[in-house]
C-alpha cells in the first residue's frame, strides 16, 4: 500500500486536526469508529492515520514523512505493525479466528515500534463471537494499540462495541467543495453535479462512477424507472428487476431509487416545473400521490437499514418496482 500524500481529503481536515490535537496531548482514543457512507474516503483516512502513527518523524500536520524506515515498510505494504482484518473472500463476516489471530499476533507479541494499528473493515461484518473476542481488547486498552473500525452501517455494530469507540462521522462535503475536488481530479465541472447526485454526494464514489461511465447507465435506468410510472415502453417490473440486478448491486440500486423518488418529490413541490427533464431524464407526467411516494421511500430506507446483500434481492426489487408502478396508477 503506497503512502497517501493527498490524505486527508479536504472534507476530512477537521477530523484529522481533531485527532492530531488529541495525539499531541497524549489523549488519542485507542479505539476509533470511522463511520459514513461509502465513497467518503474512510479507508484512505484510516490508512493515512495508521501510517502517521507508525511514522518516526511525522510532519507538522502530523502526516507520515514518507522517508523513515516505518514509512518505507508501509509503502511496500509490509509493515509488521499495521494489521488489516476483513471478511475472507466469499464471506460477509469477519471470522472469530481472524480476530483471535489479531489479538494473539498483533496485540500480545512485541512489534517493530511503539505503536500497533489494527484496521477492521467493514467493522459491521464482525459476527457475535468475533465481536465478543474484540470486546476484551476494547475493555482493557493496551498502550500503543490502536483499533480503527470502519463502517458505513455503524448501527449494525453491537452497542457494546460502539460505546467503547470514539465515533468519527464522515459526512458528504458541501457541493462546491466536492465539485472543486472532482474537477481537480480531471472530471469536467459540468458533469460533476450529476455524478454527485448519483453517489449521494460522496466524492470518491462519484469519481469511480465517472471512471467507469456508470452515469450514463444510471441515466438510462432513471429513464426506465420513470417510464415504468408512465406505462411507456412496455416496462415490466419483474423484467426490470432482473435486468438491473445484473448491472448494479442491490444496495446501490436502492440508493438510486431513493434519489429518483426525491427528484419526483422535488419536482412536484416545485409545481411540476412544466414537465421539464431533470438531469436529462423526463419526469412522469401523471404526478403520483406524494403520500404514497413517501411510503415507498420509507420502505426503501427500512430495507437499507436491514440490508442483507444476498437475501432475496430480486424479490425485494420486484416488490419495490411493482409498488412504484401501482403508485403511478393511484393504486397504492
Ligand atoms: Zn515516516
């Protein structure tokens, strides 16, 4: 893992400074929970923080120097005191063996330097037994041990874990800052707002969408979604669900639907805007009942909270699209 000179990102400065201050005063929390949506750079932030903690001569801003032995080890991805724990491939949970190994190898053995950093990502993948094993470490902090838990769904973590971490909440930056950052990365300013709309304001996610041209796919899906409400193009909810799931993962799709429904609501509250397209997508002409649209939104939020990526994604999506189809016909 290369060193990360551009980190913290502009929208992470406040968190970084806050941690540096705590570090200078010798009161850096030994367990941090970095929470926030995907695409806000939590992972990069955690890596930069870990490298800074392990660096022998951090710069004035508290960032890793990039030259010392520790930094060279980190640049090569071989620092013995930086440990990462994630679910194994094909699994959605962090195994208890992985946590035990972490505690045994990392916490109890003597490492290269004073600090040892553990990055658990995503932390909400800690199953019950794994969480319990970790809890012991959280209850009895050891000097020089830093636990960085990363999660886009901190509410899924056991309360016993959450309450023992200091939480750093990462929020999407203000629109202008995100657009400026994207432009700096080479994304045309005209395209940036649309990308941010898709990514829920998360700049790194927007950049990834730009890189693989997913905004065009998103626009086409939005069109199909609106056509479904309109009864045009012989859209069939079941066929749409099947096809979309082949293109986009369920969590992301639900995020898309939320942003489309919000556009529909916004347009209605604006008095219909004479049926003008939004981001190149024609809104439904027959304005659906707002109460029903809000009910569908509530369902989506509820599903997002309880998301199990593998469970019945197709059925859930079919039901949502069918509801949308019926709402547009005043039958929901
Ligand atoms: Zn260094």
